[in-house]
């Protein structure tokens, strides 16, 4: 487990939902191309988590934050501390607001993730793709850098 940055922790802890117990039927899973579960988190409605990574050019931490809402994985907001290559606000897709520290949040994106799943090519250890949920941080790059993973909601009960 890794330490949680203040920005990432506040992004996730803004939810009023408490961590679900292990019998909860909806789960956030990250599955490797070989079918190995790298992350398996029980979710309650309203619960939030973020995908964090370090920008490959500048090294700044970027966050894409999601919420479990009405059975859907919703991209809720994104934190970008700079206007580095590939980053930035797209007009009509959320609202850009200052983070008070020179960066910005794109709030109110509220886009459902199609099929409650997406594929990610995990970056190198320098990029350090990681899942942030409450006070837990799981580095995907530490175990499957360069590989494809599926990030998904699952309704399988444990």
C-alpha cells in the first residue's frame, strides 16, 4: 500500500458513503489480461474512487474520479494541476474550477462509463497508474506495467 496524496484523499473522501462490507454484491474490479483480480473493492451506492497517475512528460499527478451511482460507473470529475500535453477542459464537458493551488478541477462531468467497464494500458512505474479508494492506494504499475487491464463494476457476490 502507498501513501495517499492530500488531493487524491480529499477527492475520494468527499463521499458520505462508508466502505461496504465484503458481502456487498457490486464491486469495483481491476482484472489483468491473464484474468487475475488486481483490485476487488465492495461498493455501496454513492461511493467514490479515483484512478491516479503521473503525467508522462511533466510528472504531475492527474486524477480521474468516479462514483457508483444508480448501478452505473460515472466519471464524476478530474483533477489536473497543469495544462500539460493531453490535458485540459473540453467546453460542454463539466465545469473548470480552480483548485486554489495553481491547478484545476473539472467538476460535474457526470458521464456514465459505457458498459460499466473500460480498458487501460497500464503505464510504467514512473507513470504509476493507481486506484485510490478511501485511504487505500493500489499501484497497478507495480504489478502489470505495460499490460492491458479491465476496470469494471461487477455484480458478483462474494
